[in-house]
C-alpha cells in the first residue's frame, strides 16, 4: 500500500468545504462575493493567483476553479510513483475529455467565449492534445483537424459527415468515456488484488448508474430506436448484458427504473435521498466516494475517490456561482448541491 498518496489525499479531503461554507456561499450575491469568501475563509486562499475579484467574470472564475482542482490532484499524483503514475494518466485523459466536451458545447451554441485553461506541467506530460488550438476552431471540421494524430481523432472523425446538424455531443462523450474506461480498467488489472477488487467495485457501480440514467434520459426526451439507445452505453460495469438489453428495450422510463431496482446495484437507490432521478448518479458517486475516504485501505481507491469528490465540490461551486450570477433563488441552488 502507498501511504504517501493515501495520507496526502485524506489530508486534502479534511480541508473540504463544509456545510457552514455552503450556507455562507449561498448568501453571496455576485461572483466577486463568492471569490472573496473562498479566498478569505477556505483553503482557496491561493487558488486565484493575482486575479482581482472586482469585476471577475464567471467564465474566467470557473476556469480558475477547474485549474485549482487539477493542481490539487496533481500534487498527490506527482510524488507517488507506485500508484500515482496510472492515476496521473487517468487524470490527464479525463481532463482532455472534459475540456473537449466543454469546447464542443460552445461550438454547438455558436457563442463566443474566452478560453482559459492550463494543464499543470506534470499532467501535461501525459496529454496528447492542444486544448488551446481546439478552443480557437470555429467549426466541427476544424475541430477534428486540430485533433489529428491524437487518441481522439478516430472517434471524432466518425461524426464529421453530419453536415448542418448539431454536434452529437452525448454520443461523442459516451465513446470518449468508453475509451477512457478501457485504458483505466487495463491499468487497474495491473494492480494488486485488493486494489483491483476495491477499484472495480467502485467504478462498476458508477458506470452502472451512468448507463441507467443515460437510458432513462433517452427514453424520456427522445423518440429513437434501441440501436441508438445502446450507442450511449459504456460497455463496463456490473450489470449483465441481458439486463442492459432489457432496459434498452423498455417502453418507458418507469419500466427502466423498475428493471434497475431489481438489480444488486439498483438497490442502492433506496439508500439515497433525491428529488429527481437525474440526481441519482452524482449522489451515489458522492456516497460511495465519501465511504471510501473513511474506510478503504486501497491507495488507488482513495485517490480516485478524492478526485470524484473534487469534481462534485467543483459542481457545487459552479452551481453557486451561476446562481449568484443570474440571481436564482438560493433554495433552488441549494437543492442542486451535493455534500
């Protein structure tokens, strides 16, 4: 077991935002107010460099937050060669995918946005793509051209023929994440038995709920055939192929839910408080990741769990920031937070 990574991740988790912080942040009336609170009262004191909170734009603020979390994770991976190596690879590739999806979303919306994101040097060694070059493209064709000779080119190229249509981001995201999980599971198979068992159990349940909710959303919002539904499935997890097929063939979301509820993974649903079905994936990820931080003895599992908890904390801060920016009722925003 790698105690350096294990203890470092736990120490960082101990500095997470608490309920009192979220209550205070929900009372902030602007993006500068959110930034000022974080700088003065939390571990984010050095997160924003020389950036002045006065007049801080939401887009730049979110980019600075994303970079802060990547740096936080980087400091764990950087000093731990025994498990940090493949976790660094995972972080680098996941960062690339997340940024690809963000840039494609902007391309779809036809909006002009300033792109501010820098991958830390240690993780940048493992990246294979120029994110700034991608962010400067104006069309999907240009985007694919900028992604040439990267691991993502083959997937992206398949969608280039869809002229004058919205970029099919959900399909692309599913394929990119499938590729990521193929790499991750291959890396996990090289770890010891305890690490392998704990990580696979954690990741399998995460993927199960991602697939379940993808099917629910497609059944709810789109009229499409089962072949298209299956194209959104990540081919990992603990759900048996026949269960996935049964959910894909279900007539409506209620039937999909009933099928999932009968599975071992689906029984977790009763252990989570939620108002809307779309909240399930993030709340179950949070519940399991938090449990791992306290009870897992696997360094890799603790590191991956910490990464997921960072992503959820970032989700919370973006919800709060957007709520402050658009003057959304704080009760509405609070309902979106997971902590």
